[in-house]
């Protein structure tokens, strides 16, 4: 899979190199079941047409830009993890568009012209609530007309769990409440966070969202094996951190994946 960081400076260059493709559009934070439905739908269309599959995402989060930094979004995974997951989903090209005020101000027709038609998109797939263009005026019901009929469209219906829309906001709320046991129903798998074990503490990437303070049943996994354990999420001055006591003394230092199963104790001050 090729990953391309797209911005206004290099856009024309990539437009000149573009060839016909099917594109899935969305922010795709967390790659939950709804996101996967969009990408799987796009992949099926791409295979039917004999064309490569492109995924277009945006960074930083639009809410952060549009609020002038006042609203900070808690990401569910870093871009590197999103890239790895998309590769496994069979994506050929991952486009990461720089989201800034200028991009946000594009008219819907301008977005479609510059970022779809000029990038040779023949079929665009997105969720029912995907919007584009200034003030989110564009949507999947008008995308075909915004392209003057040059781009076919497929709108993917809402995916739900217990009558609630599966979305990144819903997943964040579950994490803020410590309800990690519900996440497999939303993500299609247990929630995972990648860390670095340095022999003393677990260091997490800041673009992973840790669950609410408390003690959790987890699985720790590295390239040499895995073990069931209990970890505590602690609230400190700089934010949340993981406390593992002497649990990892036998683990080889290096990358480590934490798979979250359920919360055992809600008290953040629990000693381990």
C-alpha cells in the first residue's frame, strides 16, 4: 500500500499522476465496524471494476481546525496504526489530506473537482453522514451532481449496536466511562493500545485514548508471546498513564500490545 500526504502544495503533482480508482471517504478514526463496512463496500466495487482501491482521510481532525484549537479531539489510534490496519483491509493507496482553514473553505463543487475528479475517482463510497465542503454543505446525496455525473456514488447505511449508531464519538464515550467490554461489538475486536516497555514503565503513544482510571483485565502481547494480566490506568498531572507494578519484569523490553477486556475496579488510586 502506498501512503500519500496530500496538501495544496503537492496536489497538482499527484493529480497528474492519478489513474482511475474507487475511493472510500471518511475520517476513519478507530476503524470501527461502520468504517469497515464503507471500506469493504468500496473494495467490492473496485474488484468488480478491476480498479485499485483508494482511501481518503483527513488530518488533523476537522473539529480541532474549525474550533481554532479550542476543541481537542482524543484520537483512538495514531496514523501509523490506521495505515497498518488499512493495508490489512486490502487498500492500495492511502491519501491523508491536510485539513486546514483553506481546505475547509472549499465549496462542495471545488472539493469534488480537485480531490475526486482531478484524482481520477470514478466511484466514491462513504457513510450516510459524510459531509464535505464549506460548512459541511456537501453530502452523498448531491456528490454525483456536484461532479456533473462524472463520479458514481454509493452511500453506506448506518451500522448500529443496540439501536445506537456505531461511531468514533460513541467509542470515545465508552472509553471515558471505562466500558471496554462493550468495544468488541463496536470495533469488531477488543480495543488495543500499543506501548513501549522500557523495563520500568509502559509508555503509550499520545494518539491512543486510554480508558477511564481504574484496574483492568488485559492481555499483554509481544512478538515472543502473550500473558493475561491486570493493569491500572492512573490519573496524573500530565494526564492518564499505565501502572503495571512488577507485572512485566519477565517481559523483554520493546513494543508491547495491551488488549483490554473489562474493568475490575473503578478507583484510580488502586495500588498494583
